[in-house]
C-alpha cells in the first residue's frame, strides 16, 4: 500500500461528492410511512399489520420483540396483528428504521466487515442514547435516531469505495488505515445524506459535529458520550463494564444499566440474517495478535446455531471451530460449556474464516461483568496453569 493509492481514492471520493454521484439509499419506506401515520393520528390495527407485513424482515423483528415481552407474562403471540397490540408506535418506527437501514449496511462487499462494525456501533449508540436521554433533557426518539444515523455517512463512504473497486482494485490496508480514510470523509458524505433525507436540524447538527471536541448541544453531547461508552467496551474486552467507572458523565445507576441495554442490542442483532459466503475478497488486512494462546477444548452453545467447539483462549479472545458461519464484527450470546460451570457471556465476532468444512472463529468478550467476568478469569488461569 502506498500513499499514492490513498491519494487516488481521496480524489475519486472528491469527484463523486462534487458531481453528486453518490449512491444513497432512500429513507426506509415503511419507517417514513409509520412516521407520517404517527403525525396524522395513526390508522387501524388491521392496516398497520398489513403495512408491517409488507416488509418480511420488519415483521420478523416485531414478532420477535413482542414474543420476548409476552413470554415473561406467560402469553402467546402468533401473528403480526397480535404483536402490534404489544409494541408501541415509537418502538415500531425504531424497528422499521433499523431494519431498513441495516439490510444495506450489512450487505456483502470488500469492506463488509468494516461496514458491519460501523452498523454494530450505531445500534449500540442508538440504544444507549435512548436509555440515557431522559436524564439529559433529550427526547428518547431524537436520541435513538441520532445514535443510529450519526455515522451513516461512513457507510456511504464505504459504499462509494466499493463502487470504485468495480473498475479500480482497492489497496489492501489494515483496519486502522481504512478507518482513518473513511473518517476524513464521513461528515461531508453524512451531510449529503441529511439533505437528501431532509433530516431534522438537530440530527443534522449531530452528524456535523459529533466528532468535534468543541462545546455542543445536548443531543450531540449525548451521542459523543455513547460513542465513548462503545469505545471503552470495545477497547477493554475482559475489563468489561468496569472500564466505564472512570468515564465522566455517567451516574452509577446508568453504568449498571448499560449491560441490559447491550443485551437488548444483541437480541436485536440476532434477528438479522447472516450473510451468505461470498467470493468477494476483503481488502482489510488482518493483524496478528501478540497475546499468548493456551489450548482448551469444550463445547460452545449459541441460540439457533449448531454447537461449536472451543480450541484456544488468550487474555482477550476465544478461538472456536463452528459448522456454520458467524458474521464478523457482530455481537452474539454464547455459553461456554466448560468446567467447573458453564459461562454465559456476550462476545464480538472478530474474524470468521472457512477452513475445509469448518469455520475458524475468533471471539472477543464484550461487556463482561459479575459472575461471567470472574468465570472468564478463572478459565484463563486454568488454561494457563495446564501448560505451565
């Protein structure tokens, strides 16, 4: 990779921006229709069910959310009509927006892993922002929308780069280099998205200024805080929720609620369909970890997935062999069926590589806390002891 290759990409992005040749998806149609219905007074439940059912992915998400809520009350939800009687209108709009935008953000491509990671962080930011909004004088609806869209410009930049790759091969660079290139352009592209979609002024302001360190409006400050939370959790896999203790701006109760919000996001992510294996080669260079690795062997269980097997553990990662593909840069819930007791935890899928008939997967613990954190430390210590 040379600086001239990056300069050429920058020039191509500038040309597309100046000539207004950006591939920006339309604002999700169902979300737009639901927003209009909310503004004009709504419609009958039958008509609403018909609208939601027109989007199979949204219908599945609504059913999943309603069934989770109904199960705790010992009730059954069998149809979209039943589900809508248990899902609030604001929640419905949020699900329609996330489902509509997420399908494009998680599509295959040479930068798919980075796009998926950007979307993962956006989902986390949106859910965290909604939880934190009330104490900061911000509406939960605006907070969720800002969290979901504040870095959507980055997704458009990556889409443009992938479009460029159809005629000019992209250079292979490490993740940090790609992120740096995208970050330099994401605000410009994000402002085009805001204009095309006619987003509210407050959301546009967040897109324009969430990367700044200057004093900002309340909504921008909130999104800056959620980004810091996600950064802390990503950067401190086995420290987990304890990494938030030195983060100013969070109350003790808010810190304790972050874990449940993350769990909510994982459940939301589980509704997405894993991408099919593709022949499109990634242009993101993998970096080798310098951590010492210790062999382990036990079964891994994951909801709606065939059992996998753990093969090694290090300070901040677990390597497994799976019979089915897992989406890199995606949060999952799994149970480590190890001795002396199973560990149920959340993890971020860092890599997934097909080797023969199996997939080699590297997982990074995410938001560890409480018993799960203690168990992880004990598991690592025992694996280290076995080889000493």
